[in-house]
C-alpha cells in the first residue's frame, strides 16, 4: 500500500468536507421545506376558512361578516370595499357630529359615497346603536 503525500491528504480531506456539507445541506433543506409546509397549512383554532370562496367575496372581510357603521373603528371601516382612510375618517366624523346611522343607506350622505359604492357596501354593513 502506498503512502499518500501531504497534498493528496489535503485533497482527500477537502473532498470529504465538501461531501459532508453537501449531504448536510440537502438534509436541512428537506427538513425546513416540510416545516414551512406545515406552518403554511395551519389555521388558528376557531377560524373557519370557506372551502370554496364566492366570486363576490371581499378580501379582508370574512364570509357573513357585517361591519357596524356606528361602532366600527377606522381600521375595520377601511376593510370595506371602496373605503379608504379618508372615507373611514369621514364616516367616523359624520356619526360623531350628526349622530348615529339609523339605516345603512345613510352612508350615502358621506361625500364620495354614491349609489354604486353603496351597492358594493350593502352586503357588508349594518347599523345598530350597540
């Protein structure tokens, strides 16, 4: 059996290190891949996701959810279709200066909210004095 030279030993050592690092990389990559998949599929307890979202669903509003114009904070109002920060502020200003909404249609008294916008909002809004 021939003895390896110093250079050959270094080449052998570096080859083994490369080989082990490559194996470790693929093992770790597969572990994190599974972990990511599990995290993406988990749903917090109590949240029910629709199995087949309807075509007219609005992002940010859960199916069947209605936002109360008289009590909703600005962030909730901004989840409504066509309502941005300015309109949400206008709704809050209206209800604090003129009184609570008695019917959902009263939202059309807000500047910039007409019939077309109201038609988009109607399924997602309600009014009550609670």
